C-alpha cells in the first residue's frame, strides 16, 4: 500500500532550480570570465605598447624623434588591441643623462586603467570599477651606435 503525502509533488520544480542556478551561479561566472578576458587583453596591449615604444625609441636618431615615434608606436599597439591611446599612457626614461648614449638603457612604462564591463560610467571611473595595469620594459641602446 502506497501512501502519498499531499504537497510533496515536485512537478515543475526543475524550471525553478534551473533559473536559480543560472542567476546565482552561471551569470556571475560569465561576468568574471568576461572581466578577466578584458584585463588580459589590456595586459597584452600594454606589454606590446611598452616593448614597441622602447624598441623604436632606442633606434631613433634623436631623443625628440624617439619620443614622437615611441608615442606613435604605443598608440598603434594599443589601438591594435582595441584600446584607446587617449590619454597618452606612455612614459620614457633613460638610464644616463645623455639619452640614447651607446650602452645605456631606455625604460618605457605604459600605465592604463581597464574598465570592468557593464558598469555605469560613474562607477567605472572609480577604483572599484576599474583595474590598474602598469607595464615596464627596458630596452638596451646598441653599444656600437654613434652618439647623437
């Protein structure tokens, strides 16, 4: 003899469980994956920008020309990955008082903030809504180059 309890019928509860699972587990997981991908892309872009800026600066004929081509190279590298180069996130420093002296090093630093996806503008501009990224790359100046 089978006794059925009233109110214990779980017909239709799979839909409710699925909705709860999607809202509480899958949506935050998808958001985290998208945010990590955005930060990783910015990290790759900043690394490429610093490397290329240092490389072209070390090969330039003068420090003035070097800063111009380094800024253009960094902007191109950032734009290649879909990031805006405004404001200019590039800082160049030389290891010696005479920039581009043979055997010296050039340090290119790219700093930027990555906005987390799907946040309103007022929150994305704060430290809670963005991730700071700073990349430093040192490039040696050729020891056989002529001083400029």
